């Protein structure tokens, strides 16, 4: 009996903590509806321990739990910031988060509003607009935006932008040009994606021997790379093995 009383007292204290500190009220339901140990441990891990330790690992864990508990929290915060301030930085953050939620039309609108005045040809905003247009499925518009970006900002360099350009060409059906862009990009790209996409396109064009050469070189480089690289690139490395 004393044990149950103690558990309920802890649960009540955590609920009070949720209310007094302004935490998301979803936590109250978590604490009430889930088995005591699970709900309490989740709340401690996400909301209390990070405040105590302030470590990067704890903060990453907390962000992951928060996204799982309330996936739209960051989007709502950025939306409010963009509405209140209306400045370019807040619109860019909001547009990037909209893209993560696959709300591409809204992201395009935010980027278009940001690309005015002094920021009319800002390369990072133009790249974001191209990414939103590609995500929407409009590869032609994405490639056209990147062409304009290059024309307006000839010194701008972006591996993700270069990869997006190659993917846009591929999606448009301009295979020869896409292969050339992938060939140039793949050796220097910071990750395995460019090489794998290059090999996959080669294979799709019937150039299996060359595709396998690209995949083998990638896997050999990954073999001597740090373990954290192999973990981060596991999905693409598996795709490379599938080509062999």
C-alpha cells in the first residue's frame, strides 16, 4: 500500500511539474495513461534530465522524443516566428521545416516571399526554392531555379545543390547530362549518395560494368572510413552492394 501511495505521489508531482513549467500538456496524458514506469521515465528522459546535464547527446535524445511526442511543434514555432517577425531568416527556417513536412507549395510561397529586395538572388534561398520545387515533383522548375542561381551567383558552391541539379536533369529525362554531372560530383561528394545514384543510373542505362566499378570503389573507400561514416551511410552502402 505504501508503495502504491509513493508511486501516485511521484506521478502527481510530475503532473504538477508539467503544469508549472509550461510543458506540453500531452505529457499529462502520457503520465496518466501509460504504465507508471514508462510514462515517468519518458518524462524524466525528455524534459528533466537534459536540463540537469545539458549534454549534446541528452539534447539530441530529448529532441527525438519531442518530435515523436509532438511532430508539429517545431513547425508551429517557426510559423509563429515568421508571422510575427516577417524577416528573411524566420521565413527561411519556416520554409525548410515545411519541406521536412512535405508541404512543398507552402514552402515555395515562403521562399518566394523571402526572395525580394536585397535577398532577391540569395543563393541559399534560391537553393531552398529549388529543393521545394523538386520535392513537389517539378524537376524542370527546380533545374531552372538552379540555372538562375548559378547565373546570379557564379562563385556559389554547394554539394547538395549540385546533387539536386543532377537529380533534376535525370528526372527531366536528360540522362546524358545527368550522367556527366554525377560523374563530376561523385568523387568529391561528402557522402555515398551521389556515387550510388550515379551507379544506379549507369545500371539503368545498361552500363553494368561501369556501374559496378563505381559501386566497388565506393565500398572500398567506405571500408577504410571511420565507423561513424559507415553507420551514417548504411542505407546508401547497402544500395551500392545491391548493384554488385
